[in-house]
C-alpha cells in the first residue's frame, strides 16, 4: 500500500524507524491544498483550510508495517487514514495519509521539516 508521510515518520525524524524496511518512492506534494498544524510537537494535516500543498515522502508499505503505524498514529481515534492525491515530476498517484482536524498552531508552510 502507498503511504504518504509528512511529519515525524519522514527520514531523519524520530518515528522513521517504522519505515526502514519499506520501499522509499521519493519526495512528493499533495495535489490539493491543505493546512499543517502542530500541537505539542506533533504535526497533523487537515483539510479544514486550503492554504498550501503539503510536502512529504511516499513509501510502499506492507500490511504489517501499516498496522504498526496505525497503532502509533491512533488510527480511528487520533488520526484518520484516508486517500490523498499526490504528485511528483508530473506523475499523480493516490496514497493513504493520516488526517486530524483538531485545532493547533498553524504552520507557516506545508513542509514540516522547514517549520522545525
């Protein structure tokens, strides 16, 4: 399954260890605009506002890895995993991404690493 990550699961960040055995497919951006917010150092993507394209990384993950990440993200309780359109080099695909519409501090860009 294709998984788009935009926060602490990206390379060189604390939760990336969960993706070490997955296939990295490259950097990409969302086709549609969203907003990134942060609360207690935890980023989340929301479609409550359409401000900027979110930048992140695309991975091909196994069902076992996806289950581990779902557990970390509190899928269904804290985050909701749903499809999102992405592009890179004019190629468009659909992947899963974790969304959360809670309020937090809005980030100035769609790149989490640039906001650190």
